[in-house]
C-alpha cells in the first residue's frame, strides 16, 4: 500500500484539515499519516480559535515519519507562520520528499484568517518545493498579485504562480459566478481545463483539503498530475453531491459515500 503524509491543521469537527485528509486517503486506498501544525477550535459555524504547534514538535513529527517509513506523497495544508513554513521546507528538503501537493490555506469559509500576513512572502518562497499548488481564486490573487475576473485571468495568474518555482499550478474556479472551470497549468506549459459542475449545496466544508489530499494520494499511487487531478475532481464532485447535514452551519462532504453504498450503510 502506498503511504501518504498530510502536514496540516486539525479540525475539531472533522470536516476539514487533518481529519478530512485522512478520510480522503483512506477512501482512495492509501495509508494516511499526519503531522499536525495547529489545533483549531471549530464547528460547522466557523473557526473560534487556533493554537500553533511548536516548530520543534512539527519538525520532529516529520523526521520520525521519514526516518521509519517510505513516503510516496505529501499534502501540505494550513501553515500559519513563517517559522513553521521555514522548518517544514528545510525538513522536507532534508529527506528529498516527493510528490508534494500544497493547498495554500489562507482563510476559512467563515472568514477566519489562518495564515498570518507576515507569512505570505514565506509561503510564496515555499512553493518552489511543490509538485503542485492548488489555490482557489482568492488565494491565487494573493499569490499572483493580480485580480482574477475571467478564465483568461486565471491562466495569467497560474503562469505568475508557476514562476515562483512550483512545477504545476491548479487554479480552482469555484469562486467565479459565471462558471466553475478549473485551470491546470502543467510543468511543460500545457494548459488543461476541467469543466466543473456547480452543485447547489451549502455543505462544502473541507472541499479544498479533500481535493488536494485526493490529488496527493493519486500521485503517490503513480498517476500523472493531469490524471490525478481528473480523478480527484470526480471524487470531490461525488463527495459534495453526497454531503452531510451536520450541525447548524456548513456541513462536511461525504468522503466515504462509495464505501457506504457498497457496505449498505445508511448514511442519510
């Protein structure tokens, strides 16, 4: 079995972050491992507190994994500070980590800032270790330094982000009102468009975490970047269509729907 590591924050209500990553990895048939960068106090209504894990413990978590286990891919999510970004970059370089998918988490759906302003430039420099970065439109605007209103803007932004050193860029189009096409700017300069289906559901908690960890899982299994994105898109679409009404706010997506159906589990 392939082994995939997630480096991200913990979500106490289980819909995003480390918890969503591990669910996704399990659903896609890889062995998930985790390095926790922060603990959040959150539920479906929002994020109510964040506490960073010390850089020493974050570094040690990474070291003990790589010294014992062959890691086939790495998904990176919430990194709130420059010092955490620096220690993770140095430690992953030390072990020549491969198939690195970076989800540049900056702000929660409830508008809670998860990335400190002082860490934005560090995050930009961090991208050079990545195989793929997966920003949504607001994140891509920050990384590229430009406003995104159209598909052409998405392509230009992806090119600017790629110039930061990351091999491949996936700009997600879900925040656009006219359509939700995703743009994949590949290492060889090729542009691939994924025409998404807009699903009417308020339960989209953890979609970015789920998509990026799905892509990392598929890269770890040996798929190309383009094929990994294609399969991961189908997975997240199904998960959103089968999301859950949990709590009073934005519920989680259905990570295990296919397995539940096969097992005859009543998940409604």
